[in-house]
């Protein structure tokens, strides 16, 4: 019984961690919200930094 409850607890925690990551808004290179330096184009580095900031990491 103890093993069963521990397994259920682990599955629930994993599901919560995955769902919080899935709800973070991801943008692509055509979204000017990720244009951090204001030059009119979104580089891959800007995109990575913007998405990381949106996730809170």
C-alpha cells in the first residue's frame, strides 16, 4: 500500500511539473515580442532568452 501511494504521489507531482511548463507561452521568430534589442528581427538567441524569461527560469 505504501508503494502504491508513493507511486501515485510521484505521478501527480510529475504531471504538475509538466503542465506548468506546457502552459508557458512559446513564441517563434516571427513574433516581435521577442525582439529584445528592437532591431526589427528576432535572432535565435533573443528567442531563447525571451522563452526562458517567460517560463521563469
